[in-house]
C-alpha cells in the first residue's frame, strides 16, 4: 500500500486488519506507510497478525535545524521506541532519511546519520537514505527550482531507462529542456558535501547501518570525526586497497575489510577512551558470520537406555567466543542511547547462532563452555562428565553431577547448540 495515511485513523486500521483475518487473507504479505505517532504496540501486533511484513516511517532528518527548515517535528524518543516495537512484532521497519537539504552543514548531516546508526543498533530495520527531491507545489520547489542542477540520479529519477539500462537521448533532451516539469531528475547543491559524495552516502551508508552500526558510531566518537567524513574515508580506503573503479561498497566488502579499516583508524588515535571497541567489532563480525549459515534445527533426543554412552557434538554453525568486557551490558546501554567511555574489564562468554531470520546470542558460564568443548563427537557423555567433575562437581556426588551434565546436554541440544553424534555401548549391551 502506498497510501501514506493508512494508519491515520486507528479505528480504520483495526477494522481493516480484523476483516483481513476474518476472510483468511492474512497469509498475503503487505506493506504500508505510517507516521510514528499513529501506531502503538497493540495496533502493530494486530497488523502483523493480518499479514503486514514491513512498514515505512518517514523520519527525514535528525537535525533540529533541518526539521525546522522543512517544518517537521520528530520526537526522537518516540522514534526509537516505535522502531523497537515494530521490529519486536516481526514487522521490518523501513526508515526513510533525507540528507543534503540546501541549508545543511556537516553537523546537520552528522545528526541524521547518527540517528540512522542508533536505529540500526536497535535491531532489525531497513534504512533508506535519499537526497531531497524537488516536487512541484512544494516550498522547496518554489524556492530552489532555479538553482537546481543535474549531477546524480536519485531514487525518484529512476524508471525511464529504456535503452539498455540508460535513458533515451530524446528523453534526456526533454528532461534538460523542461526542468520545472521533470524536477525530480534534478539535484539541489548543499554546502556540506558535493552531490557525488551525498549520493555515495545515500547509496552505501545503509550497509553500515545494517552491519556495523555500533562499531561505526564508536569509531566516530574515538576519532572525533564527522560520520559522513569517516564513511567517505572508508570508501576511499577500500578503493585504494582493492584498486577498483568506480567507488562502490558491497556487504562482502564490509565483512572482509571493515575490521582492518577500523584498526588502522584507531591506531592513529593518541588517547583511546573506549578500549572495548574491538569487542564490539568482534561481536558484530560474529553476528554476520553465523548469519551466513542458517541450517534447520535438528530434533535432539537422548537414548535413555544408554545415557552414559550417548555422544554429542557441538554444532559447527554455533560460535563460542570469550570477550574482555561485558558486551551484553554495553549493548543494552547503546540501545538506551548511552555511549559511555569506561567499563570495567569483565570476561564474558557468548554463544552465537542463527535461527532462520533471528540471531541468537546467549551468555554462558565456564561449565557450559567446557562442556561444549568436550562434546567432540567421539567422547561419550560419561567420559565428558568424569572430565568435568574435578573442577565443577566437588560439592556433588558423581551420580548427581552426571545427571546435571545430562540435563545441560539436553537443553543445549534442544536449543540447537549440540547435535547427536554416534553412540558407544558397554560390553554388557553389545552382548
């Protein structure tokens, strides 16, 4: 649905969704446009039940100065709450940002990109960054049509490529001759950055918002750099490293090279205020790594007739990592908008696994770490229990400790962190 007032009346949305559900049409996915303040958690839950898979919120800008210029008001608190609520219901929020309005300076664009990164930190969202579009009848059109130029093709300039992916010469001539009619094919110069740089930001910055929002925001804080400047540096660094033209960015580029760029930039910082940056980078790297493989969860059972001979093997698609800082606490602070400089070092063990579209990250203790390490597909559960007993079972009988190991293996197996291996039977069972 392209109707941007779909959620304007709550009663209409509820009636529509109930009717879709009643007629059994909620298996058909649909999309809509909404204001931030016209939905809430119960309405979002009903929309999801009715088949809504994605919705677009028009954010436009994170700069108060720019919002005043376009006469729009965004409650930043409502924004982050609504994004989290929408994602938690299983609806992917598409968030539309605009950069490059005529009066914007670097700080204005920085405010918008920082807001985009913060929404990325909250989780599953789809960022969309665009340049301003001149639409007839708007104040922007009336004030700036005479200073508009043609430099780059933006979102609203697409759709007339009928000559092998290019526009016909006759169409180009017509667009050039009648700028007032074809104003959406024109650009507005901005003092902060060139139109080519703004187009690179619009085209590729969403990848950073999706894959490395936490690390990139920290990197900008550590280096005291404008976010846009830092991103353009990243693109130029990548271009030099890969020796390719033109400038572009792919998801694979981010995964393979962003860590190296981050380390190089941090090495130039004389006084590091946030020593946990590399932990956050590793967290985001592992989140991407496990997402590359999403095998179905296998049915896991233990043969109760041969518990001691049961063999388990750690799921290779699950990744275990020890961090120097309490990363879950740091991320909770990030989601609340707190980016403090100092945290006390605290060893933290995390398990990463992808379950369909959901990333699972759980904190584990040393016992679980060592149990998983010993589940090698060869050692029977009785041997694993004996190996761990000296360190973790001092206050328990061997039988009670073995039972606790069985329980732990069952839980880890049902959660997909262990798979069933072969079985080893005692002589009495073989005979």
